[in-house]
């Protein structure tokens, strides 16, 4: 969905697109950090 939205953006909004992409990357990074934090706090499962 985001890829289609980025493709439909006008060429003059390239800077906004770049900023939007960096925001998405930061959000994904924050999510992974939270996931790792939760994995540390949760008891390890023995397989």
C-alpha cells in the first residue's frame, strides 16, 4: 500500500517522499527495538 502511494506521489514531492521514507525507517527501527526489549523481558522458551 505504501509503495503504491509513493509511486503515485508527484515528482515535485521527492523531498517529502524521502522524509516520509526516513520516518518509516525510524518507526520500523523503534518497533524492532521494542520487540527486542520485550524478548529480553519475557522468559526464554525451551524448545
